C-alpha cells in the first residue's frame, strides 16, 4: 500500500452496515483502474458497532479499545496537547528501517506455496517491542507485548462480544437459556430477533448455530468450550 491512509471517523452502525461492509468485501477494487497500490482505510466506530460479520473480520484488523477518559478528566488535563507536542517521526523511521530489512525474506516466504505464510503481524510487533526496549525505559509496562495473528483473528478475539454477552446473561438471567443434554443443544433467548442476528455474527462455525426468531440454538458441548460456561442449572435441595 502507498499513499496517505483514508480515515473514516465515528461511523455509526447503520452507515457501517449500509456502506462499509460491501466496500470491504469488494475484492476487485482498483482492478479495472489497473491500480497496483492504494491507500489503507482506517474506520473508527463507537460502541454502536458491536458485532462484525465473519466475512468482514477475514478482511480487516479489528482493534477493540475498552478504555477511556471521563469528561472531567479530559477537561482538567492537557494530556492531548502534551501528546501532540511530543509526537515525532524518529520511532516510525526506525521501525520502517528494521521492517524493510525483513521484507525480502518475507516476500520469498509469501511466494513459496510449500511453506506456511509468515506471521507478518508478529514480526512487526517484535520489531516495535525491540525498539522500545532499546530506546525506552529499562522495564516496559505490561501492556507493551508481542502480538500475533492469534491476538486479532482467533475465534475468542473476534467473538469477544458474543462471549461477554452469553457469560453475563448466564450469570444474571438463567431463565433465558434452555439446556438439553440429551440432544446436546443449548438454546438462548436474545429477547428480540435483531439481537439474535447480532449474536449470530460472532459465533464460530464449530457451534453449529442457527436462529429461530429471537432464539439462538447452539451445540451444547461446543458452547461450553467456547463460552467457558458449564451451562448446568443448579437444583434447590430442601
């Protein structure tokens, strides 16, 4: 990719579903125009965009940010101004220098059909950590660590919204579930059909999930492993 990135900020769920999905899935973009390079596209969205369909996840890198500042913290601090004043390009130049040294070997591996494709995200992450270790403080904070494809595309990462929703629902409203051990089936009542649709987007194929109105039906054993919940309703003993 070459050129300045295209940044789309604060995309709502409606606009995301109407425009972004079809654009992301368009694998022929630029082919008729004979483009060999095109800009990266960065889309930001608030909590409104909760679940993302598998066909979108396969074509994007999704970063979920669950931290933030309160309104009073933003108003009282000058953190944004301070960061802007201290931002420079030395770090990025050093990162690019080291990354470009790796590119010839990476391209050879990508062209070799008999070997497994390299994890470029992990290599990039290792370079970033190495630069910080060399030029930063002696001890890096815990949140600076090497990441890989697994951290972005594993089922437990892409299905994070679904996992959190089911775990919370099981903890607070077990009556929303029907557990049938004989047929190895777990049924969850999402309340309304559109919530069931949203949940279905993040469920992996291993759950064999299907929807019936507001109900989501899943393979019980696979659901236990994926959600890390036993789905056993306790009995009162008198």
